């Protein structure tokens, strides 16, 4: 499929009862490196949630090599997409416009989430095209970094709009370490920002209070840090999940945990949607809550 010059495609899940005369919110869910939209749909659980909550779920497909190992150019990561400077921000913008032209979408309520390399692209897209989104949720993702110690660090550009931001990151993530610096997994030489450094970028962009609120849930296994926006309701929230690795923190994985485990049936999609659904963009671009 060619979308405004991009020879790539995206998958759409329409909720049960969808009608062309009833505009619905739209959530764009971006897979990680070496993954696909189809698998992201399976792992994240967003399509099942879309049926329950009545929103449109969209799964874009990254650039692949020989039809496989799909990935994204998030600026500092990753692979051939970044090396070739593939315009994935432009592609996602084209996906939004194409979906809105074909489907009944409430443009005030367009949201974006993604995992790992896909979450890194969420950071980038939100900074460059945040006026199109009402909220965003990058998961297990760094907003900035560099391919190696010899390459200058890449960071997102100053955002053109404030945007509510929620992130989740496992403290035992070996691929994109919670504390930042070099990936611990395999022979990866990449350097990543720490989770709190990535959130600090959005705390500045959204003019949030410097002193956050903190709380612990799930028997202390999840620490939630919230930087409240001073004026425009663009809060920044970080879920630090103790002992969690580089996996989507949803029921696809958490349902397999022992029933006594505090994270049994933890569902990131539900938490993300609860954060999204109360936020929308006003006509002038500000956030309404």
C-alpha cells in the first residue's frame, strides 16, 4: 500500500459496533524493533480493549529488510532505518491523515503508544508532531542517546506543543536499561538516556512542577512518579516496575505469573487507556482534561 508516498502499510482494528457517522478516538500502537504490527496487536491487548472501550486501534508497520526485521528511525535508534534517515515521523503523520480520511476519527482524541524502538519513535513524534496527539505513552523507551560512545548524542527537538506523557519501564530491563548508559544485552554498543532523564525532557517541555508526587502500588512493586503540570494539564507520569525486564507489561505475559505475584494480570493497555481517555486537544491545540 502506498500512503502519501510511503510504500508501507498499517493494520486497523475497528471496535464492535463501529459506525461511519460516529467519530471515535484513535490509538496508534507502534511495535518494537524486529517485530510486526500483527504481533504487537497480539501482545499488547489493545484490540480487545478497543472493543470494550470503543476506540479505533491502528498498528503501523516499520521498515523491513527483505520483508523482515522491521524497525524505526527514532533519531538515535535503530539500525538501517536510522542510518538511512528514513522519515518515520512523516510516515506516522501520513498514517494518521490516511486513517482520518477513511474512518470516523475524533481528531481531538488521537493517541500514540509504542514499545522499545517503537516507544523511542513515540518520543520523537510527540516532540515534532505533538499538535496531532492528545497524549502519548512510550514504553521501555529512551527519548535520546547515541549508537556508540564515539557518536554525538541525539536528543529530541524542542516540542511545539505540550503533551501529557505516561511511560513504563522495568528496572531489570537489559536492552534499554532503566538507569541508562550502555545496553547490557548482547553486544549492543548503544547508549540510552535513563528513564528519569527521558521524563525530565517532558517535565521541562510541559512546564511541570519540579517536585513530583510518588506512590507505590502492587505491594510496592510499582513506583509511580507524577510531575504535575502547572497550567495546561500535561502531566508527566513514570511507572517504574521493579524486577520487570524488556517485555510489554501486559496480560499476555503477566497472566503467566503466579497468582500470588503482585504483577499477576497487570495490564499496561488498561492503564494507558485510562490515562488517554480523559484527555483531548481543544481546537486551539491546548489539552482539555
